C-alpha cells in the first residue's frame, strides 16, 4: 500500500468505487475494521429521531467532519470519509452539503483541505472526503491530537506521533517505485525526452536515459517517472483563452487524457505561444521582436504550477490567457509549503516533491537551485512590466499572475545601457530599479522587503547597484541613509513619466507640487524630520521649489521647527492635521 500521493489516492478511490458498486437495497456493505475508511452521517439533521431535509451549508456537520479529517490526516496513509451513510448499518441517508463550501469550511477549521467527490447511490447523493497524510501534526477544533487505531480515533501524545512519523517524513512519495515499467512510456514522451536531452537527434539508450533523469527504480519507474512519461488517465494541465478578465471564453485547449504530463505540458505551451504573440519594439533602424509576456517567464509560471502543486488533488493546473490585457494566470491546487509565502518566495526554496523537481532539472526544463522565480521577475521587469504576483488563495490554490503587453521602450533602453552587461540579467538589480522607477528613494528595510532577503542580503544588493553604471556614471548613489538614482540615470528615464499613466513611472522627477507632496509623505513613513535640501535632492528640483512645496504643506500635514540652517519639518500629529 502506498502511504500518500497520487497512487494512494487511486487506491482509496478504488475502495470507494467497489463499495458504491456493491450497494444493495439502499445499503452499502458493512465495513470491516480498518483505519483508512469510515462512514459518517451528516450531523445536525436528526431532530427528535426524525431525519430533516439537508441543506447546502451545515456548520455543525462541518465542525464534526473537520475533527475526523484532522484524525485521518494524522494517520499513516490518510484515508476517506463517506458522508451520508449511517455508521454501523451502512444505510444510505444522503447529504445536500455543497462540496466547495464544505472543503473550505474544513480548511478554515483545521488547515487541511480534503478533496471531495460526489456520488449518486440508490437515488441519494453521498460525498467521499479524501484526506492525505499530513507531514506535520494536525490539531482538531478542540486542540486535540488524535489518529486512527482500527475503526476509531484515539488520542496520541505529540512526542509519540513524531516518533512514529519520523521515518515517513523522510520519504518523498515521488521517489518511490511505481507499478509502471519503462514499456509504459508513451512514444510522445520519449520523443520529447530525446529532443530535450539529445538536440542533435542522437539515439538514446532507454535505461541510461531514465537513470540520467533519476526516474528508474530497478525494473520500474519512480512515481515521478510514471507521472512524467506514462499515460495520465486524466487532464493534468489545461489552457483557457478569454478576451478579458470576467469576459467571454474564446477557446479552450485540453490535452488528451491518455497523454503523459510532458506531452500535456508541451501542448499547452504550444497553444499559449500562439495566443501570446509577438510585438515589435523599434529602436532607430533596428527592430526587436518580443512576446507580450516573455516566454521564459510564462513557461516558468506553468512549470511552477506543475512541479510544486498538490498532486494528491485530481484538479488540473489551470492556465488562463486574457488576450485584450495580455495577462497570464496559472492556478494550481494546493497551498504554499515548507514556509514559503508571497513575502519570501524569492528567498525560500522548498519542493513539495523533491524527486519530481529534480527530474525537471535533469531534463533542463527548470533552473538549478530554485532560481526560476527570480528569473521570472527579472524577465518581466526589464521590459517595463509589473512585478509578477504569486499568492495563495482559497481552495487552497496558488495563483501566479503575469501582466504583460507592449514593452516600455524607455525601460528597455535604460536596461540596455547598464554596465557591466551581466548586471542586466541580475534579478536583484531589476527589483531595485523597478522600485526606483516609481519611488524617489530606497532604504535597506525596503530593499529587504522587495528582495525577500534579510538586512545583510539587502545591503549586498544595494552595494551591487552602486557599483553598476550607466553612461559611465554610477547607477545608484547613496544619500543620507537611503539610495537614489544618480543624475545620469535620471536623465535616461526622465521621459518615462508619460510611458504608463497608471504605473506612474518617474513621477517624482517633476516640479508638480502633488508629485513633491507624495515624496514628502513617503519620506515621513521612515523618517521623523525633513529638510529643504532633502526634498530638493530626492525630487531633483531647486531648493526654492522644494521650499515652496513644503510651505504649502505647513499647517496641513507638516509643521516647521528650528530656524536658519537648522530649519526642518516634521509630520503633524494626526489629531492636529487639517
């Protein structure tokens, strides 16, 4: 028996299918004592012994089920709850609970999101709630730790749980041996393997090739190899084309279910390449053709949505392309894992399935050492696009959003002027520049936040920026305790203000009072006082213009103190500001 992963899910689904198929006179066959299967009647429906009509939402039932889900998640191999069946008798009672509502209610209660399937049996609707084994302790709604022993949940000491789980925690399900032999590899998958590993078309030795990518276990494939190279039996990734967000579907591309993951990925990528067409960037007598969303960034987003997704869920990874707005969305099942969040995704590296991630690396399809996300950010920024968004959403799912379109010519020209040339490909520099295209200054805490690094890592990145040049001068220079674009750099991007009114490139490089007031507001988020020369330096304006802008704010949001050369301004207390 597999203990977790896709193979374990298939085993449990087979158990449920056999039970459903054995229904007789409104009853499922009586259960033999086992840890991974239980019948549950929907709580809260019996009133004075009478079974009341079911509802789509039932919080009492969701709470009780959440406790049972937590218990199964703590049990080796997880299991399945069949809701809508009387325990002990197997009598089918049915349930009207909405699947998605129940899934999210359980997730909110115990931080486990089970997969739920509905079945129609003897005229009644029942739910099969599949629970994967958890790699960490799961407490129920009463803060208890329980696991299954035989046919019931019993308390377990936290230390005992970890002792029993220590060996299992070191196992990567994708590294385990599957029941599939190399003979099950599809011709299409082998063709893609050959193209990836032998571009010259040289014949490949099957066994050596499978060993090279790390998916051979004796005479069988690993679970990762089975997933990558053999018929999937279902759609693993699909592409939907829409005109705008919330608009009309213009096309949908679903690969054949009998294709492997490699083949399905290739078909989706090919279809996306057609939709994500090229635009021409003219520079004098030269023309540069680029896609609306860089292909490398789009491919990295899709690969991340496959490699790091929860393969215990049968839901496909969904790729959406919004044509009018040049937006790519990749939505994959499963939450962030290993401490990764939206705020540290550029720094934290964690593979849910290390063996699968390693197979993709061996194929040369993803970056080593987890640098792919960094490259995705860099590829978008250097064309003037927004920084990608990667967030966890309800379900749970992870959604990556890349907003492309026409490149911003001024940004491209600016990046082309960066020296040494190697720094044009540095994701750290790209993120610092993106910030300074929209803000007058950057400090160490801000750099640490946008780079997802600690203070030391932020200081290193800022040092790199000061040692980089444009037009023979420093790219970034220090000012007091912050860093700003040098005069040479400002001169290169001065015309960017009109490039994209929504994104407000270089809005601080003007004498407009509102732009200067924004600099003042931003400065006071990290500083207690501001002098006239501070605003003059940050805004690139004369001292007289800076003085006028500060005087306009005096009595409204700032107050003046000191005199002569010691004159400065500070933010007024909130209860005194006009």
